C-alpha cells in the first residue's frame, strides 16, 4: 500500500478513536455503542486483511483505534525527530564553521 495512503488511514482511525474515547469519558457511548462495535469490527477485519502484507500497518491501525492518544504521541515524536534531522541537515556547514 502507498505509504501516504496508509498514513492517512491511520490518522483517520486515530481521529475516530479519539472521538470514541471522548464519548466514553463523557458517558455518551451508550447511545452509539452498537455503531461503535460495528466500526471496531470493520477495523479489526481491515487490520487482519492488511496484516498479511504489512503487519506494521495492521499494528498501527489497532493502536490508533484502541489507544489513540498513544498513537498520536508516537506520530508526534516521529514528526519532531524528522524536523530535528532536517534542521541539522540544513544547518550543516561543509567546512565545519
């Protein structure tokens, strides 16, 4: 799967997971419990299907749904690391001064 598409899918699942978590915290989940169960069922089927070709993506999908805050934290850490690496690469002077 194209990495950009995979990332967008993980981010979408993460957003749905954050919404689910907010609903749980606000005690609003009962009203939508059946729908959330069906969403979880479809996400699980998607992760199972993807796991044959890309086990890491399947893991990221499951984490994004079950622990969206953790998924977001890992994504932010990776983003910060990439930014730091780019800054260091751009700031390097060939003669070392």
